[in-house]
C-alpha cells in the first residue's frame, strides 16, 4: 500500500462511479423468476424443512406458514423497493452498505455468504434420504457432496443455460407437489379445526398440546422455508430492465412460493390417514405418499424431490457465487484474491472462480459437519438478514438514498415496521429455545465489522467504494406497477430477440 495505488481487479468500474457490465445481461424476467424459484425450491422445503415444523406443532404448522407468508409479503415489499434502487449482483449487502454504512454492508456480506454456503450443505445432504427410496444403501453425506460438485460445474455455465436447466427441474418438483395436493384433497376427512391446534407426539405416540409460543418459534423455520424470493436481485445485472422489473420478479416469486408450499402442506395435514403417525414419522411426506399412493408412487416422488434438491443447489450456488464475485469486485480482499474472485469467464460471462470456490467450500462443509449442526448455524442468520433489510428500507427513505427507486412499497411504513417487530419476537423465542443460533449470527456480524475496520476502513478511498449499478441498455421504459410492463418471457440459449 505504501505510496503506490492499488491495482484494481478485472471488474473495474466503467466511467465515473459505475460498475462495468461484465455479466451477460441476457435474462428476461421469466428467466429470473425460474432461477429464483429454484433457489427457493418449494418441493425441497415441503419434504425436508416442513417435517420439522410438523413434528413440533402438528396441524398448527398451517398457522406458522400463514404467519410466515404475511411476514414474506411485508419482506418482499422491502426487497422490491431496495432491489429497484440497487439492482446489483451483490444482493443484500449492496443495500446495507449504501444505506446503513459500509461497515454494516461488509458485516452482512460475511454473514450471508457463510449462511449461503451452509444452506447449500443442508439442502444437498437431504438428497440421500430421498434417493434411498429408489437406491438402497445410499450414503446421504457422500451423495450430497457429489451433488454439490456437479452443481458447481453446472453453475458456471451461461446464465440463460442455467435458467433452462433450473426451469426444467422446477417443473418436475412442482409435479411432486401436485401429487401431494391431490392425494390430500381426495382423502381429506379431518376437520379444518386441526389447523389451529398446536400438537406434538408424546409418550406412546399420543398427541399432546403445545403452546402458541412453539408456533412462533416454528414461524422462523417457515420463514426459512419460504426464503429465496429476494434472490432475484442477485441476478439483476443479468436481467433486462432490472431496475424497472425486479420488483415484479420478487413479488411473483413469493406468491408462487407460498402457494406451492402452503397448499400441499394443508392438504397433507387434512388427508393423512393418521395425524399422530404423520407428525411422529421422521419422513412424514414419504409416509403420506406411501400410505395413500403406494411404494411405487413414493419412489417416483422421491426421485422428483432429489431432482428438486439438485435444482436448489444449482440455484443457490449461482446466488452465492455472485455475492462473492460482488465483494471481490468491490475489492474487499488483497488484490490477488479480489482479482481471482472478480474474474468473469469471457465465454460464459459468469464469475467462474467465485462460483467454483463456493461449491468447494460447501462440499467440505457437507463432508465434515453434521446436518443438525448446519441447521443450527443457519437458524438465526436469516432473521438477522431480514432485520437489516427492513431497517435499510426505513433508513433509505429517511436519508434519501433510495429516492431514485422505481418501485415504492404500499402502506409505508407498515411493512418494515411489522417485519422488525415480528422478527424481534421470533429472535426472543429463538434465544429461549437455542441461544447458539442467535450467538452464531451475531458472531458472524461481529467478525465482519472487525474485518472492515481492521482492513477496509483504512483503505476506503479505493476499496469498498460502492459504485452505481451497471448501465442497462434495455432499461428504457418508465416504471409501472408490480404487474405492469411486458409479459414475462424467456428464450432458449442461443436464440435472438428483436429487442436485443
């Protein structure tokens, strides 16, 4: 550093205070939504995450997911406004750094990057459980590691190719959810009152009541199950008309996610042959499908879920690779490291080293850390992320940093205030249930602040400078409402659009 200007990485800014357009801006809004939904992976949530909610509160899982959907709508409003203001591949840290301060931005980046890597491990380790329905003796850990490795290679391909891959897989996982819904609706005999009765399985397999506080704790898990609709912003530098249309992508992704998770879950609760056996079974969805549809159908559905998990790993690897790329482009590290992770492959126009590194890190985590520990480590990071995003929405309005956004949330300031109050209560319940979840999230943020003030703050003249979003040559139309604008569409890789 002494007396010499630092050498910028390949992702240098173009012109005055603006990022260069290095990623391939070839996605339509539909392509963005397909990848975003694959990141949410509704089927994986239903088969892997929702069972833990069922085990804790039984039929009142419905309440937890309805409450989480309300939080999701308010959260989506915050994401939409901030994403429209800052359509930048770094995602949430780009909001926080520009609105709340650069130190908070880096702290959020570090916590979120760690969380994304751990989430890839959690989802991939669930693959073996469902492949075991078709292939006996499957080792879930090593299958998960293999899935991560394959998905990391797929994730370095062109973004439109990945939109087609994830879109195709998404059809298969949605079909599995349709099967669950139809089985539940056809065999529904249970009163809807069970949806409002928090229960779990006690001694001897008997259902016993639990408190509404348990439902509040499980709402945090339900929020995690819906999570991912905000990932649309990670692909905004590859999406045409992003500043105008990214809000639409976020709102559509949330609406489809809620329907795809809440409807099948409700149908399963109402149509299960035995609620006690459903709640007490370690694989309740497999029990449900086998009991009502037979072992062959369960095998087919299990394979579809394995595909859904693979799809999610691809999508989240894309997301995590872009946030690491964004931090390198913002020169968060010594120049050799920033240059490596800021490199964009000239043919694929994707951040190849950053994506492969994320895959390698997730594979190592999946190989050595038990899935229970991974879930604990990610338990409160999402709550912290949402709290910071909601706070950014409030502060951005007050200090004018989001004044240029093309989307304004309705009922201001209800959404961010409601999110902060709700998540504050959930944080309290998490602390009572397992304080380590809160401690891990707070610790990751603290390490991020320490790194920023120990390394970046002294070099703030040319590092972590937060330029404007890249110029979007397609962004020529005025902002409209959430559903305004051209229809969502996606073209196969290699096709040519008249607007291009």
